[in-house]
């Protein structure tokens, strides 16, 4: 393989522009708009996540949310009774293509995680890294060739 | 299989993880740490373009590398506790005293770096599979080494607080939650963490992170990867610690005595200045 491996490794890795892996995982989440001072949170959902990544989540819902809107996200990680809650911002939204012909409009959203507390961050990192490891390792802990 | 179309296994098949076995590998590791610390603003430029300290000269110190085609792309160094202490004693001596009073066997993982031209610092360690495996395979070597070969009780580490959550998710605990500032890295903030090696396997099993558990506890590193660790000869000591750095400047007589005792078969006259020998 000689010095070719490093060059090719460099080429492959540098061509990967993703900062974060995205995982399709059927998690349920709730969301709420930031309340007016003194008002209570009005949680909407549950909605099923389309995908989840280190930087954010994707989901579909019939409620129209403006791009740039800041929302609170609450979701339960598997086997975890305490939900993770973080602040997200709507990065993009579009009419869901599969629902275009439907009478009821469904929107797809990409939410960027804006901030979470350190404990939530640690739990979220643990969950995500475990999902990513699981995607690429077989039952024996060896790498899959995917 | 052509590497261009390689999956994760093929991609990593060409990367070898093991202890550094030659002067060149060690020099590359020290240079990599220097380059990456410089990019992070942790150190100033120096003519040697290497990052090393007296702890590297302790015979029990072990440098691990990930290398491809004779090029070191990631490294970490394990420093065992000794009369010289650990590098983190500069800030955390009082906190470590509690563990030492229990006769706990301590080591510090230090000089952790990877080639950021290969995988950018902007890429998240915990969210990007390639970066995660690159670093975790190195961690796995270090972990198995300190457990299998050195029978340590705790791995200690200081990390920038911005990376604190990563180590928390790897089940490290805070040795001290106070943020301190490291003069050795241009005053960068640091928090101290420890990993309890006597409880980690149970802690990991209970953490519900089954893939992380699989990564670190399914199978052990082939002990041959720990063989043939590079041992400094007199010329190497002169090269790294005199010609390429000024490590011996400003160190005390007790430190010098410890080093001289560690290499009783060497005549270090002219390498370690007589004026600071005991």
C-alpha cells in the first residue's frame, strides 16, 4: 500500500464535509414556543423525529413554524426517565413532499441546537456517540465495512 | 477493495495503533503535539517544533501513536505517577493528595493530539464517526495498557472546559469542579477529571451505552502492540532534551537525581549539566 494509504485517507476524510453524523432514530419529542413572561409552556406533540444529529434534529408536523423561530425541545432518550431539554432554532422548513397531495399540510423542519446545560450536553453526547458507534460496529465490536 | 470506496473497516485497516518504537516516531509524536497545541494557542512557537517535558524522560512514560505509512496522525502519552509527580500536579496537587493518601495508583493521559489537517478541529469528536473511531481506538489502546500492563487505579486528565462534557459522557468524574488556568498552555482554562478503573466496567454496563461498552470492553488489545516501546539511549536523551529542547533548564536537584537513578547505566556527564547534579 506504501504511502498511498495516507494520501487516500486524507482525500476520503477531507471530502467528508459533515461535521456531525445523522442518525435515523424513532424518538418522540415535544416542542414549545418560548412563553411570554409569566405564561406556562404549551408543549406540542409528541412528534416523531425524522433524524437526529449532533447539531440538531429533523421532524415533521402540521403546525407551521417560522424559519428562525426559537423553540424549546423536550425528548426522552431511550431507557432514560428524565427528558433532555434544549433550545433550538428553526434552520429550515419546507412542505413535506410526501404530503403535497394530501389535504392536510405537513411541514418538515430542521432544528439547530442552540444551547443546552452541561448535564444535558453530556447525556446527549453519550446517547449520540453510542448510536454512531452502534451504526458502524457489529455485535463483536468490530468495524463494519459500511 | 479500493480505498476510495472504502467503508469504515477498510478505512481504518491501514492505521496501526501501538506504542512508539523509534526515535522518529517519538519525534513525530512530539512534533504533532507541538503543531496542534500551537494551532489551539496553547503554546508559543519554539525552534525545536516539539512539545515535551521531563516527564517524557521517565522510563515508565509511554507514548502511543496512530500511524499510517510511517506518518503519525494521532498520539497520546501515559505518564505514571512517580516522585516527579504528574504534570497536573502543577494545578491539582492538593486534589490528587486524597487519592495518593489511599495509595491509589495514578497515571495521567497527556499530550493528546491528532492531525487536524486530516480531520478538522471543527469536526465534533462525539458526533462524527471517522473522528470518533480515530480517537477512540487510541483511547482503547491507552485504556487497555493502563489496566492490563500497569494495573492502575485511576486515569487522570486535565481538559479544556469546552471538552468537559465529552469526558463526562465517557464516565470520567470531576476531580475538582473549579476551573483553573494552566501556565504551561498559555493560561488556558482546565478542569481535572479522573476515571476510576476499578469501577468503570460496571459503571459502563450500567450506563445503558451498550455500544460504548462494546467498544471498550469487548476484547482486549493485543499485548504485542505494547512491546518494543522505545527506550532512550544516551544519544536520544541528548537529542531530545538538550539539542531540541531546554527541558533540563530550571529543574531541581531532586528531579535530576530521579532521572540519573532511572538511567544508572548511562554516563550523562555533559548532557545533564554538572552544576545541577547532586
